[in-house]
C-alpha cells in the first residue's frame, strides 16, 4: 500500500448540508486508498480511478453513514435547554455534547431530540475528481498527520533505514497508537527521537560529586 495516497476533490450533498447548517466547503484532501480514511463506499470506489476525470457515485446507507438508530432518539427535559439559554423548536438543528442533534418535537416540559447523524439512513451521492497521485514521502507523512493528529510535528526521514523519526517526545503516545498503521501505508517505521536529557542529568550529578 506504499503508493496509494491520492489527492481528491469531493462533494457530498451540498444542499442537504446547507439545510442542517453544515458548511459544505469543498477542498482537496490527501487520502490513502483502502485505509478507512473516507466513507467505506467512497473508499472502495477510488481504487483504479483516472487522474483529472470527474466521477459521480451513489453510496448505500450501510456503506455511508449507516442506518438510523431508534435508540439515539432521546427525550430531554426542557430545563436542560433553558439552563443553556436555548429555545428548542421542531426542526431546529443544534450541537449537544459534541453531537449534531435535531429537535423533533416539543411538548410541555419535554423535548424529543434525534442524535442520529443527519445523513444516516440516506443514500449519499458523491462527485469527486482524483487530482494527482502523491509520491513525495514528506507530503504523505504530513497528510497522515493532518488526518490523524490534526496537527504537524517536525520529523526527519531516513531513506536508508526506512524510518521516520519525530523530534518531539510528546508525540510518542500517538506513534504508539498509529505507528503500525502508518507503516502499512508508507512502508516506513515510525519512531520518536530519544532524548539526551537523562544522560545530561547523569553527567551533571557526577560533576557535582567531584
């Protein structure tokens, strides 16, 4: 899977997104095909596509945002909304506990809210174009950082030993989690540069004893 990173330009139900208050800003992204960085249905359709050709596909709910789950429809006391200075009305889409939720009905002191993904249970239509194949290793690694870390950390590439070495120790927990996945995608080992602080402290203590 070393050479399967591609830059794509995708669109997903712009009009539907506008209705529920989601900005449908379309911009190129770099993804690794076959590594679950996109909806399953879209991921499966990227393999073998031609550069600079426009494609349109339809994805069934089970390979998009899944089916609607009745257990995600909750009844919430009105006082919860009042405490947050919210005025719930049927059809209102709002964010609660980091989830998008839609108010279905308001009756007395109760509000029925749907926490299902707004696109759950719907067939999704995508339009996309593969802009180019990404071969530069540095660009691949930065794309992986953008996707998995939402941040960029400094690193060095050792082509001879096929290693990617990060400079900052604080990224180690992320490398412990994603290192194996990154190797599958790039063919390189990912590790964090060992700190010399312990050695320096050891030398300082020896000097103090003298």
